């Protein structure tokens, strides 16, 4: 009876697959139609009818044998063998496989041997069959991931005296021909785990499965990938390991030299840490300036980066306290001047770089509230990606979405896209604020070459290192039923990595983008490149500068609105507009700089305001209350305004176009109010919260966290052996784990790849200025 149970289960799986061509979830329509898609009796009838046809010959045979046993014509103990010795039970499957004999001879032959071994009750063959994915409950609710047992299949040991092949796990993805996206949460397909002979390749099994589906007039395409037990390192991986090893050696040497030769000699290594923060501080005693906040170096002054952020009082620049920038005479005698080579090596010191990262003291004039806003926005990004990645392994995706979208609170997750606009806003604000101060010190002169180089050098090295790791090494770290063993975006990155290096990946070959979440970096760099066209007029003439900003803003608002209206774009993936929606061109609106520059421009205006007022803006209580009320109302309208369009009331196309045109800029304006109010003393408890010293280090790690966090999420979800139940509690627990792991890894990446690059720039260009 065990053999009968396994065979019936297998044929039920095949029958269900052949009957699921109409059982696809189309969430792009109204989510209320989910019940129509999955609770249709037609789907039930298709499943029942198809399974009945597939099992008809076996059922007929079983009935005949049962009647014969009752009449005493056949010994009951021989029942099972009598059923399975009859070739009629697997005749249909054998006939279909036999018709494909000429196309995939070896794979077909070995598959037939597996079927024969199952009929003969061979233990290894039964293990292979047992490892197959099988339909479970919830099919009508969209639970279409039937992965089977990956580890059981990989662990099968065949009898080599009987067959000359082993077992390998394959994943078959079956979807309609017009469905091209495998990661779009609005499109679901059947995922089936197969335990096949290891002589079969993914192409072999794909061809067999597609032909079988076609022979049954099923309009599904099968795409199959098979796991390779021994997956050797390729040349790209070896090169990447060598490069990472070089950085590791440099960090070890730099740290050793710093600790043994410098810190111990000065006695700083054994000194107590900074009393206020508990963290060690650099030996020179200077406060640490965030290099990302200083996007330029002045041409007309030789002050340090730390000096560039000193507060301006009474219209005059004030250098930091002389005690902070001048070493004691005895320290000067004991310290030897280091050559360029030693300084370059010390740039890799994990001791010094770690002390800088962990130091929470801030120089006077720092925009301390930015730290909290940046970190909390990053947590929002991680939370949004934790939810948006659910289709990869969620078991109850359809009912979860149906229930969640009806809750107004969940729309803070659905509209988490604006968290990125917070970063655009902060970027524009900091660039304008610091650039104006530097232009004033230089009397209108600025080394624009260094302006651009510093930004490129600040972002690119660690970005390229993470891209290299993602492309060349990441896929070697995991395994599982849906783990991409050949790489997540291997081909896209091999062909288009240069667009990432040039920060044009959001414009060139964006449909084949490598490191998909790096579209944000491309936009931010493009805005930065254009910023002097605004900053220079703004410095010399406030009116002229505001006119230029107005032109840019009008252009981006108009472009975003026109693209949205012409393509009839909804305000989001799960929202609806009247008429036929054009989600196919959504990226033309979402990733392009001419549609996303609004928040950056508003940030420039806010940064200029802080510069002009010297961060001192006196407002009466009524004005402050009105400012907070307007900002809060605007932010809430952006997040929860489209609620009805996701719950059965499609938004008019003109209203949708207006929302798509303006909502990001409105969000940026709300963020600017928070920053300006906090910096100018009108923030109250919000400023106290956002300026907590605990956010300082986390804020410094935000850039690395942005680069790393999708890989953490991908690894967690795609190494699962079976689909998991989706609930708010489960996702929040995953999110907290993602956040902790992301920032822990970000600290390591910053020490090894990011901070040393800043040290190299400092060593080289300060030497040039002295010369």
C-alpha cells in the first residue's frame, strides 16, 4: 500500500499541474478578485477531472483486484505486487516519456529507470519519489509552491550496481507564456520540486516538462534549474577572493602597525575610552566629521575636514578650539613624521577607523537631527524590502495580501517607496548647506574637480566591492530549493556592470540592471552632478537661484505627471486607476532622474535656508504648531491618501497622475520641515529623539547598510527549505533580524572597504596641499 500511496500522490501532483492553467493570481486587478481567481469551482473541477483521468486506469485496476480478492481468486497478501506489476498503471506516463526519446535520450532513459525502480519497490527510487513536491492544502488560495524535500533528494544514494546515475534536485517553474517577471509580487506561478537523475540537466527537464504540457494542450511554459552538488569556483570568484584577501591583509598589517608601533608608543592603546561615549577616540583627539556630509574641499583654504563643519557665529567662520587641532609639544617630539607609504598603510587600521566609527562626539554646528532621520529611514527601507520579498517563499501570499491591503495601517508599508525620497531630500539639503559655507569661505571660489572627485571616491569603491561580492561570490554561500546557484543577476552584472560604475544604470539598459537597488545611487549621483547649476546662481543671487530651482522643479513635476497620465500609471503596484493600467512602463517613471528630482530640489532650498539663517530661525509657537500640523498632514496624505484606490474604488487617471507628480516633493517638504525645525530649536521632543547620540554611529553605517541589506534578505528567504507562513509577527521578527545582521555586516564592510578609502584620500590630498 505504501507504493500505491506514493504513486497516487505523484500522479495527483502531475494531474494538478496539468489542471492549473487558469489558477493564477493577477493582483494587478482588484485584490477583491482574489476569491474569484482561487475559489472558482471551475478550478476545482479541472483538478478533479484531470486527476481522475490520470488515475482512471489505476483505479480501474485496483477495483478489479479488490473484487478478485473478495471472491478469493487472488491472495490478499499479493495485492500490492499485483497492482504494481501491471504496466497499465504507469503506461500513460511511459508513453509520453517514450515519445520524447529522441530529444533527451540519456535523461529520458534514466527517468524511465527510476519509474521502473519505483514499481519494483526499490528504496532509493522511493526516496526520490518521496522527495518530489506534492500539492498541499490551500491550492485555491494560491499556495502553489510545492518544493518537496531538497535535502532528502540530495541525500539519495542509488544502487550503483543497478543504475549508473545518482539523484539531483530540480526546481520547475511553470507559468503562462505572457508572464515574464519572476519577482513581480502580482504574478504567481507553480513551483514544483523534482528529484531527477543527476544525468539530467535543467534544459533536459525543461524540454521534457514543456513537451508533456503541450501534449496535454496546457498553455504553460516550464523553466527548470537543477542543483549541482559540486559547483566549482569560477575565475570571477577566484579573482574576487584574491581582491578581498588583499584588503584583509592590508587591514591586518595596518592595524598591527598602528597598535604596536604608534598607539602603544604613545600609550593611547591602554588609555580609558572617551567618558561620554565609552568608545575609543583617535589619537589626535579631533571630533570625527562624517565624510558623507562634506562633499567638497575648499580651494582657497587649507583647513581640515573637521574645520569645514565648524559653526559660523556673527557671520564669521570660527575654527575649532586650538586645543583640538594642535598637539601638545611633548606629543610633537615623541611622534615621528610618517612617510606617505606609512600613512597609506595606516588608512587600513581597524583600530583607528573603528574608533572613528564608534565615536559619537559631534563638532559644533553639525545637523545632529539628520542622524536619527537617516537611520530610521533606513529601517523603513529594510522593512519595506522584508515585505516586498515575500513572494519568493511565502506560502499564504494571496490571503495575506487580501487581508493586509484592507487595513489602512498596512499602507505605510505599501508606500514605503518614499523612504528613498527622504534620502534624496537629505542629500540635497547637506550639499546646499555645506557648499554655501565653502563658497563663502572661498569668496565664490571652489575646487569643482575635488567637489566631484570626493563624491565619486566616497561612494564608488565600497559600492564596486559589494557589486563584485554579489556577482562573483554571493551565490556560493547558500543552497536550497530556490537558491540561485548560478547567481542572482550574474548575466546582467557581467554585461552591464559598467553602467553602475558610471552611475547611469537607471538610464542605460535599465531593464537588465545589475544590483537592482542601485538605481537610487545613480539618481543621487546625477542630482549631485547637476547641483552646481543651481548652487552657483543661488550663491550670487538668491532670486536667480530660486528661478533656476523653480524651472527644474516645474520640469520634473510636469514630466512625472505626463508619463503617469500617458501610461495611465497607478500610484502603486496594488492600487488601481480607471481604465487600462500601464505597469509595464512603471520603471520609466520610478527610476528616472527627471521624475525623481523634486525632493532633492526641496532639500536644496532647505539647506540654503539654514545657511542664510545660520541655523537660527525664530518662530512663535503658533507658527511652529502650524508648521508641524501641515507637515504631519502632508506626510499622512502621501502615505494613506490612496487607500480607497486599493480597496475597490479606482482612482481617476488625472488624480493618479497628479499624485504621482507631486507626492514625492510633498514628502520631501515634510522631511525638510522636520530637519529645519530640529536644527533651529523648534523641534521639541522630536529633536531630542532624532539627535540621540546612539544614532550617530548607525547613521554613519547607513550607506553600507543600504548596499548590504538586500543580500541579507535574499539569503534568508531563498535558503528556506519550504514555504513559510506569512504574518505580521513573523515578518517583524525577520525584519529585526535583518536589521541587526545588516548593521553588523555594515560595520565590518565599513572597516575593511569604506573607511580605508577615506583615509587614502585624506593622506594623498593633504600631502598635495602641503606641497
